[in-house]
C-alpha cells in the first residue's frame, strides 16, 4: 500500500470494541502506516496509556468510564479543531457516550470528522487471545465490572468501519481503514 503525504483536515478514528478485540494492534498499525507515508502529525491515544496519564484514579463504574471516554474525546476534539488527524483505541462501552464524543468532534471538524471503527470480536474470541487471563478471572467473578462479562458492551449501531479481527488479518483490517480514509478524502493516493 502506498499513500501520498496528503490529508485535507483533521479527523478522529475512534476504535471501539471489547478488551482483546484488536483495537490497539490495528490502530497502532494504521498509525504506523500513515506516519510511514508522510502524515507525520497523526496522533494515537491508546486507552491504557490515557488511563495512566490523563485519567489516572478513575475506576470502572459507569460514571468513571464515561468520564474517561469524554476526556479522551475532549483531547480528540482539540486535535481535530487544529487539523490534526487523531485515533484512539478505547473500549468505550456505552453507545450514548460515544455518540456524545461524535457530537463534540463533529462540532469542530464537521460532519464525518468522527469515524467510528468497530473492532468486532466475540467474548469467546477475546478470551481465547487473552494472555493475561483477565477473561478467566472475570468469568470466575474475581474481576468485577469487566466489559463483556459482568458489565455491558453496547456495539455501534452504524459504525463507519467494521473490522472482524477473528476472520481478517491485521493487514486486511489496516487496508480497510486506510481505504476508507482515502475514499472519503481524508487522505489521498492509496495504492495497494
């Protein structure tokens, strides 16, 4: 895949899905692809890193999760306002809160500046991949409020992009995201 180092305006790629679905993996690969092809100012906000630096101290209640997502959204909105492409990989389990972030970002970047990317993988698939054993602990009741097990995850109803990481390779998922950006004039010059 080859890209030209061109983008028209800021945009926000919002990767959402269960823990272990592949959000961080795919968003990191998309970030690398865009930077490798000259889009040097693209930023990546990983949910785990944000919790360490921006929202440290928040728990996993609905109110705390919403606060976490809205803070990430505020940073995304600020970057988009200044024409910086940004992507985030955060579980962001509640549809209403993701829609609130969409409104924030589109208020400054225009309709379509918020691009929801649903990284779709079943609980069973995520549990199979889980090297830390978090799903097993959650299923045994050792971890309360674990998204997808003891806490809800509300999948997007109409995500702009849906990735099925159980049946797609990482490269196929990256190509799908980059192609969307090209087809919607956020970047130009995609070649396979």
